[in-house]
């Protein structure tokens, strides 16, 4: 649900400025004594980029950065460092245990991403561990982790409106799912076991995980090393993940920016080969590139325009996401509307609508009533104290819109 706040919008825009520049001392700042910096600190925490911001701010004078803000950032940075180093140790231990049992593992995101892309564990905020395993190893991996004390976490609403647990021994569950989320024995972190990067509707827009193994690279971490996707596969996987979740957190876009800011680290001819036979993978990457360029001022190599060309759909989606960030300080995170914006096949769109009504009825209610967007506000401008009325205006606007669309479809048939 999008929540409007003038302070949130201003500070999110300021946050984008900081993330777009390596040196921030020359940026325009409000006087430190008058800056109500709490909204900026909340934006850093909400978008999970506090470590990066702290490293940029720590050398600035108190006349530029309020001491209270710097202390907040320092505290969060130290907490993130401790957590990340602990996660890195858990990652080494867990991958070693699985490999010793004959289950190959790739590390995706988390500490391995921090080291590979940012050059240090402390520079990226990590929440949990994401592991990629082969589908045929899923039953074994799930059994082993359960024996080691990990507990599966229910995930929402398929097909009934209630949580469910994925049963790895059930082919139907495996086909419609893409991960099992497991809580660690001490309850301090989660491990996501991936055998796909999305459900069946999102798989055309995500790279093939089976190809990851062919090009996997070993990444050094404190106390050991892990296998992870090569940088080109990582770029496409991160693009697909961020686009799927509508770039809800700027941390995900910063990952893309950091990959692109290191010239020579991506083999664009290899990316061209990967995306050649799957237009959807290129579409997700195109959205990521447009947003990185427009919001974080990333310079794109000249060959990108040819290899991953922007289309009317990717440009429209990127524009909508950018508008949400700049107008509301966040995006809706709605993967349903994002998928429909990308999907250009009419049959696939109709099929998706039908399946969505059956499997995700609660998401339709949320989208119709709770997700107020700029179109609702353009219809009528309300003062701040009356903005709750948009939650009544939105379903009425959608009802009129779809009734008119249905009438346009039926009139030619009646004639």
C-alpha cells in the first residue's frame, strides 16, 4: 500500500541523490541545525542502504551531517557488520554440510553478493541466506535441513486463503513453487532454498537456474569460499528479482548500479547470448538498466542499447516505477501489475488473470481498495485530511473503468 508523506518523498529523493554519487560532500544539504533528519534515517532503513550511506557520510563535518543522524547510521552500520559476518560464517558452514552430503549449492545474494559486488561484507545490508539447489536434490536438501533443526515457514495463499507449506516430494508443489523458506534452529535468520527464481508465470522473465551451474564461480569469504553464479548470471537474476518485486527497496537497484559501475566486470556478449532466446529475461534487465540510469545516474556502455533494447512496455513500466518512487517515496511492490505490464501475449495475460482470481483472491481485494495510485489522485485532488476518501474513490473508479471496457467489447457483438 502506498502511503503519502511529503517528508518521506523529500528524503527519498535526497537518498537517491546520495546513492547516485560516490562523493557527496558537494551536494546541497539543508543546514545541519535545522535538518529534521529522522525522515532521512527512516528512508535509509526502509530501503536497506544504511551501510552504504554511512560510509559516504562518516567523513563529513557536523555542519553538513547532524551528529544525531551520523550516530544513528553508525549504530545501524555496526549492527549490520556483526550480522553480516555471522551470516557469512553460517553460509560457509551450511554449504559445506550440504556439499558433504552430496548436495551441490550456489550462494545467491547475501554475504557472497556483498563480497563479489561491493568488495566487503560491511557495505551491503543482508537479511538472510539464499541458496540455489538443483530440483532433483530438493527432497534431500529439505530432509537434511529439517534434521539439522531448520523449520519450514508457511507462505501465503495458494490456492486457498491460508498459509501452506511446500511439500518437496509433491511434483505439483515443486512445479508451482520456486523456494522453501526455512527458519534457522536459533530463530535468528532465514534460509531460502531456490530451485527456480519465480513461479511459472515469472519464469519467462527470469534466467534459467540450470545454466548457473555451467558458469558458476568460487567467491572467497572470511573463513572459506562458496560457489555462486557468475557476474552475468548474477546481473540477470538480480534484475529479474527486483523487477518482479517492483524495486520495492533501493538496495536492489544499488546492487545493479554497483555491478554496472565497475567497467569490464560484465561480459555483454555473454549477456546477449543468455537473453537472445528469452525475451522476458531481456525485458527484466531492460527495466533494471533504465531505472539505474535514470535514478542513480549510472552510465551505460554503448553496446547495452543494442543488446538489451528498451521497448514500449519496459519504458512504460520503468516510468511508472520511477513515478511511484518520486511521488510517494516507495513503490507498491505489486508483482501482479508488474507482470501484466511486461507480458505482451494476450493469451498469457488472460490465463494469468484467471489463475490469479483462483489462487490469489486476496491480492485483488488489496489492489482494488488499498493500493491508491496517481490515477486516483489525478481524478480528484483532496487535501491531506481527506485523503482517506481515496480508498472509497478507487473501487468506484475501477468499477466504472471496467464497465466501460466491457461495454466497448459487447457493443460490436450486439450490432
